[in-house]
């Protein structure tokens, strides 16, 4: 595949929360995008999401695809350790953590890395699919057949994540990769979006050429109760 990758990003606190604890990276120049959704309360979430995205935001050009992938893992793991240290210093039981989803695109291929329940979707030839699998209590229940997929978003524990940057223990970033195709459209988003707008509607808006601002408008009109972030990447 030849052609350029263009992108747009938007974020909003939503209709309820005064603080936006989401953050994003929009670096089409190096083929890197990310969304982070902070957790921990008391202002800790925005510290965590800002740290994770800042670590990626200043990546310099010039790395090969393999080097870029290694740098992303290295930097996110460093943030993980630093957030754990900050939480330990803040006192017992404190957690300063964030989800992360990262899209890398280079040389006709793409890769997704993630921890938590922020997501990456792909619209290809009219088919809208999720590339990531949530690290969440509800996803585990769905996998075990205890909760139906259709009921997952409204489950009372839908906000409980089982993996995050800064959470206890070692961090493992899941990864998936494939070839890029002309016309591919990627969406990186926090859970505030897909909990406010049905996936089918999001896919239809992307297929119609709408960008993140229009998608966020729908989320807000639907009363988005959480912070909402969307990054749209289109392959020419």
C-alpha cells in the first residue's frame, strides 16, 4: 500500500465530570497515535494519562518500525514503574493509573498495543470491527459466558479494569498487527465514547466521512457521563 496517513483528534470532559482525565497523542509524522484514560480519582487520573501520552508525544523521527515498537514498550513500562512509585509515596491503597491504546503504522503494516478498556476499531470495506480486547471485569464475564455482549456496556461493574499502566504488578501490553489497506479508517477511543454511542452508529459515521468532532457531538447529545476522546486515522 502506498499513500499517506491523515488524522484528527478530539477530547471532551463529557456532560457530568468537571475534569478531563483523558489524553491523546496525534503524531501522523511518525505514524503513532494513542489514547489514555486516567483512573485513580482525586486528580490522579489526569496525572497518569498525561504521563503516558507525554512519554510517547516526544518520540523523535528516524526510528525503524521495530525500533519504534520497542521504544513504545520501553517508555510505557517506565511510566508504569514511575506511577507505581508515586502511588506508593502517596500512601497505602493509592493507585495512579491509566489505560493506553497505541496505533503504529509504517511501511504498509500496522500494530496495536494496549492495556485497559480503551479501544481501537478498524473500518475496512464497510466492515467495522474492534481490534482490541478489553482488559476489564465485564469482558472476562463475557468470555466466561456469564454476561451477554449486548449487556456488557450497561453492567454495574462496566468501569472495572483488570490491567492498566500504573496498576499493581508487572505490565503486559497486548499486541495485534496486520497489513494496512488503502481506505482503512482507524478509531482510537476511550470508553466514554462507546458507552455513549452504539458501535454501529460510530461505524456508520466513520463510513460517511465524519471526523472525531462530529462523533463527540453525538456522544455529548446522548449525555456522555464520562470523558470522551476520539482519534481518527485514515489511510489514503
